[in-house]
């Protein structure tokens, strides 16, 4: 892949040059070779992205279930059309073997899974004499890890949009090549301006601006416990909502008994897997859940209308 400088971020439906000027080297971990550079966003860029998401929120939060499903289908198709380009970027940027690149295919599956969840999700529920309406929580800050950057962008964005929320996404600066290709694909889906914004920058600059900003209602973060604690401290002043094991045995009953005693948010018994089951940890390993209806509810607030 040709070495290049990535000098665009995505704000309000457009690719723009960052206000920030710092250049960050991108490496192929397998060879140690510098494969490019990325111009990092700064606080000014993060503020602009948050403002764009805030402007887009009233219209997007009022969309119907059918409109959101249509948007997710367009995102799915747009990302699927660029899957080979994303795969190439992931292999080079992560330095991983080509035989493991099949994991990239799961990116488009995030949109498919959320469409299935959204089709059957109950946004209005009867509780005695009250009608409980599940309403969008607001503008969300979605913070990604270095590993699985494109997967988690797709997962978190699909969930936020399905809930009627708008998003400011902070990818890892170390994954800028694959982020750029994915952003181009997401842009091609033609969603309204400002519904999602992607700002690549350092955690202590862009991330901190997102965490502390009063217009951000929810932070969804995947990454290390250490960084999670920093985010919790920074987000606490504005009272944001914050999201983040295996057993093998020839005796299935025994494996189930062991699994039920583990303090883990997800336990795979003999390799079992279900994509739409809730993902997340206990205690310091994670707050909140992702995937399926459990993940969707994390982006919604219940409003009781008592009759």
C-alpha cells in the first residue's frame, strides 16, 4: 500500500481538513515500516463535530423505525461495497496474516444484526396505567480501541442510529488507514448531515473534549480498564451514561454450572457463540452492555406517561 498522509476528518457530512496540525506516524506492526501519517484533530475539531451532531439530533430522533432500518440497510450496502478495500487496510495496518482477514466480514454483519433487533424492538410498553416510551438518549460519544477499530465503529454506530441518537466517533489514531476507508463507505450511504461525525485524534485531546462536553449524553467505550477509568472520571461532572470467559468441558451440564458461577458478562461454553446476546464485563471489566436489544436499550431513556 502506498505511503500517504491522511489529512481529512468527517464533520457534518463533509470531509474537512482538521484544525489540528500534529502528524502521527502509522506503522505496519509486522515489519515496523512507516506506511503513512495522519493529521490529528484537536479540541476545535471535536467541538465542531459535537455541534454538528447536536444540530442533527432533533430531526434524526424523530425518524420512524422504518426510516432507521432503511438507513442501516444503506450503510450495510455501502460498507459491503468497500469490504475488500477495508480488508487490505486492516491487514497492512494490523500486520496480521491474510488468513485472519475473514474477521473483517463481521463488519457488515453489525448492520444486519441491528436491523433484526430494530424490527422487533418495543419502543412503547404498557406498565399498569402508564405508557413507557423508550426515547433517544441524545448525542453520543463513541470511543474505539486500536484493535477492531472498524468492527466497533460499525457496531456502535449501528446501535446509536437505531436508537435515534446522533454520534461523534473517536477512532484510534493508530487505525487511521482503515478508518478512512470505512468513513468513505459510510459517507456513500447518504445519511443526513451531522448524524454521524468521525474525528481521529488523541484520547487526551479529542477524547477528553468528548468526555467532558455537556452536549454529550452518553459515552460508549471499548478498550482497557485504565482508559475506562479515565473516561469515567472525565464524564462524571456531566453525569453521562457509560457503557464497555470461556468454559470447555465434555460434560455440558458441568460446564453450565461453572459458567453460572463466573463473574463475567459473557461466557462461551465449548465455543458457543451468539452475536446478538449482550456483550460486556462485570465490575471493572465493563459497565453496560452492547449488541442486540440489550445494547440498544443503553442508548435509550424511558419516559413514563401516566394515564
